[in-house]
C-alpha cells in the first residue's frame, strides 16, 4: 500500500471528535440531518418501493421507509442508499455525493453495534474526509458518473472505523473494496435510466460487506487503490494529493436545494434573477435562451421521458421554475412532467455550450440566461457560480426547512421535530434514530 493512502487510512482510524473544530461539528450535523430527510422522501419513489418489497427479509437493520421494515444489514444499506439517490437532492463535493453513499452503511453497522450518535457522526466526517481527499487526486473517465467510485471506498473506510478497525484494517477493507468499484455512465441521466442510482446503493452494500471480508481473511494487492483509480475505473490518480488542503472536507460540501442536477443550478439561478427583473406569465414568454459550460450544456432534453430524466433537463427545470415559482421536491415532482403549461414552455427553452465558459470550467461554472417576452421585452442575467457558491449564506435555515418538507412525507410533525432535536444533540449517547422514527410514523393505507 502506498504511503499516501496508508497515511489517509491512519488519519481515518485515529482522528477524534475533539480534533474537529466546533463549526465543523455543527456543519456535520446539518449534513446528517439533510441526508436522513433525503432518504426518507426517496423511499417513496415507486421503483424504490417495488425493489424494497422484492428484497426485504431478514433482520438486523432498518430501512428508512414507511413502516420502517427490517432487512439484513447489507440489503438495508443498499436500499437506503438507492432511496437517497432517487430524488436528486443529496449533497455533494467535487463531483462526488459522499453522504448518501456513506451514511446508509454507518446506519446499518451502527444499529448492530448500538453505536453512539457521536461515533456515527465522527465516522461520517471521516468518510467525507476520505471521499474528498481521494477526489482531489482522482480523474474520472469522461462519461463516468461518481456513483460507486471514490465514495464507495469512503463508505467502506467510514464503516470500518465505526466497527473499530485500526489503520491497517481500514486500509485492507478499502483495498478489498476496489474489486467492487463501478463505472456507471453519465449518459444514463438524460435517458432516465434509474439503474444509475443502484451504483450509489452499492456503496452502502460494500460498506457492510468489505469489512466482513477483511475479518474473514480476504486479501488485496498493496497498490490496489492506486491501480483501480488510476488505471481501471479512472483516467488517472495522484495519491500525493490525498494529503488534503488543510481544511475538513465535509465543511466544503454543497447542499442541494433545487431538486435537479447540480451543474445546471447556476443557469437556474440566472433565470430566477431574470424573472425577478422581468416578471411574466409563462404564456407571455417567447423563449428562454441559456448558455453554459460543456458539461452542463448537454442537459438540454426538451422532452425528458420520466421523472429521473427530468432532473437532468434544464428546459424542464426552467419551465417548472417559471410556471410553479420553485424548484424544490414538491415542484419537480411526477405531475410536472404532464403539466400542460410546463410542457408547452419546455419547447421554448434552449441550452447551448459557450466555449469560453467551457475553458474556465470546472474552476468557474458560468452561465448566462436571456428571457424574451412575446411583446419584445428582454432581460439577461449571468453568474460565475451557483448562487450559494457566490454568496456563501448560512445553509442551516434552508437545510432545516428542506428536512421538514422531506421528512414530513414519512413522519408526523412531532416526529420531524424529534429527529431534528436528536441530530442536533449528537451527545455521545446511543443513536436512537430508528426508535425515534418508529414512534412518529405517518399512517399509510
């Protein structure tokens, strides 16, 4: 095993709660609260519900879903991670979505060990640290989506830490897990191929399985991580960059408040700015023209085939914003696809690449949007990054509001408040999440 990866495993094993600055601890609690809400709401997606009915059975871990059914830990981690991926509202960092792929394995392992809230939260922080540092050195292949790649290794590292593995044990579990790395295609998004979410789910599965393989005596090559990320699933890997940049990786994440793919958020921010300058009924809009960098510009399908594909369509998201006035979970829902006003406007929304913007990406993720009304009036807005990247607001109020909406799909109002309080404390006691959820489930018929 290379020294850089060995050092990262050692840091993952030995870092302690008191090493983490209080502001980072508080931010990590927001990340935990956010992903719990996302998983709960994602559990209601029809394909997730159908898969759950086919796979549940056994005991040992809980599914964050209506009724809180039980399953074996590997299946529970898999299904919870798939649910969290299914509504395009999980947070992220550098093209990776760590928490949705890390937390499900921690929840399953934590239930078995009756882990404390603080231990689970610290494992999440360290898993994020592994994901962020590996991402610094990793060059993904051109069409590869981040699901099931560096976040899978991070999920394994976090779960191994929670289970008490030392540095050598964590490094072994991660190296074993390289055989489980995936290469899901980004082209699945526009096609509405929900199988992409299974790749994220496999990170949860691997988080439970790989430590058991290590304990059972399985072995892996010393340079398995370098080879896998540099030559197999990736287009290059510089392990020297895993030393980090001096900050805690989890504190550099972004939260997602638009229920659609992050690269088109700057363009949607621009549209929001324009609609504030030039308010108009959707029928009065002649056309919406947007330009952005190459990666985001491919999300231009004016007729997304299903709910999942709609999350990767700027014409659809822009039309939802113009018609419904928002881009949250309840705005970008299944009914938006068949809403006649949204469908009519989608045909008048155009997204193209600006080569000058592409030359500056990913350091700057620029966008420009012009709205032209049928009476000839026109307005334009431009941004260098998303609104949150540029303005750095305190995310806490919006994270709590988002959690209340998402968790409220499965929990009573009292239950939502109880989970908020539980995550806010993380005081070292047993993490009573599932017990708290069970007392406050909404009735489903």
